[in-house]
C-alpha cells in the first residue's frame, strides 16, 4: 500500500546533497548526546532518576509525511516547518524507510553500521531542536519487516524461498523474517536511537506479514503455530518494554481494511491496541476496490469512504485507550484529488472523533490550504 511512495522519490533525489550527522558524545542539543553522568563523591545515595515523560500531544494532530531524501535537501525541512502558519503541528519523518535505509548515522546500532544501512540524510538532533523550537510534535517512522537491504546483506534474517534463496515480493523486494528476534532487536535498536535523539513518537510501519508475491513459496525459519497477529503483538510487547522507559510514544500504521476484516497479515487492531499509544489506519480512498462498503467507486467518494472505514476502527477499538489518527490521501491516483477532496476527508475524520490526521503524498507536495481551518 505504500509502494507508490518510493520509486519517484528515489529517482528524483538519489543525487541530492546530504547533511552530516553528529552523534559523537559531547555535542549540545535537546537529545541525550553529550550527557555526563553525575559522580557520587560522598557516601550518600545518588538521587533517583526521574522517568522521562512524553511531550504533550497536540490537541488535534495535523501533520504531513516527509521522506529522508526530501529532508536532505537544503531548506526543505524549513518549508515543511513553515506549514505551521497553515495549521501544521506534527511532522512524520522517515527514520528507516521501505528500502531499509536509515536516515542518520548512529554508532549505537552496530548491525546497521556493519551492513551499511546508515545514511546521513539529516542530523536527527538538529531536526529535533528545530521541531521543538517551532512547537512541532515529531514522529519517527520505522518500516519494520519490509527490508530489502537487510534481506540482501543478511539473507539468514530474511524470509526464505522454497527451493532456496531469499523470497521476494512481486516487485522484487526482500522482507525480514517476522519470527526472527534478531530482526526485532535491529529495528528497536534503531527506534531507541531515534528516541534518544528526542523524537516524540516512534511509528512502526509494515508491521505485518507480506501481502503480495507468491506467498505459497515463502518459508519462515522459526515459524510457530501461533496466529500471525500474536507474532506481531509479541514484537510490539518487546518494543514497548525497551522504548517506554525512554519517554517516547509508540504507534503503528495499519491497512485501512484491517478493522473491517482479517486480512491474513497479522494486523488485528484490537489485539495491537494495548501495546500502542496510537493506531494510524491508512484509509486512502483510491486503495479501496469497487463495491467496498457498498460504494460503486470508493475513490469517487473520499469523505464517505474515510467515514465508513473509521466507523469500523471505532468499533474495533471500543474500550481501548489507544488514539485513532488516520492517514488521509493528498495525492492523485485514479483521478485528480482537489482541495475539497482532502478537506472532505479531514472533516470525515473529525466527525468520526479521531484524534487528528496525517496527510500522505509520495512526492511530498501537499495541497495548499488543506491544513488550514477547523
């Protein structure tokens, strides 16, 4: 469902000049770099350390997605931060993307360094400092199990193909094995680095089993008889145990139909909810087939499609404390999307009593005025 987002971006920005990263000890900033542990010179007990607390949520999340390639361009992040004038209060930035690339360098993720997955698209501490100066809530997106880079460099950690070799999707992409706890550790190590840099929230994407390609030929080393959703829940429980002490929130992206029916990929919102602060359903109307929700063409009725999908999520999450924040479509696919189409989705999300919304556009170009107004 996210595949449309990377091909154009990679081609457009592969040669972009990137920014350096500064994760050496001793530098300033709002993250944890350079912090020195106090010494206990006397015999008295050291004071207990206060548990870090997350920054407050915006009253209503109003944000956009930004790729690491875009973040690397001179002045580009400033353009997104300037959207605060239109009402933006949240930025969701790729920390690890669908290619398996990591947006910044950090020596505390040794596997990433060994396989060469670290990039220097942006300086995480600088981004955090700027976000806080602008009053912007900062979410770090980590693509978990779709990871063609890890699959290529560490094939033993990938889904295997019956008959030998690494299993690939219909698009030729490798996936990390959801049963392999080394994969869990790798992704949560990356999340930990982002949390320590000061990101307010870690948002896990592709937190599921694959849905396209010859699934019958996929072989999972270490596979158990447990339901797929249980495997995903175990990953989230592990992630929560490691990340919560850092004072960072945890969330996940899920398919827009995952609350309507079991899609066989391990995304069962009600089962995931106890381990998440927020769930972000991708309710892009262009991704719903004809007849879904009894609509002849869901893409022609974006507000209605969003409303019906969020109705199912509200039912699935009834009684849970998890916040519901939808991803909304701000790109054209199948037909031209207008300001009215985007605003209609926003109003549908508000009518569904969601806690806000995020806009997705694979090219990173968002409709002027979409964030403005109530």
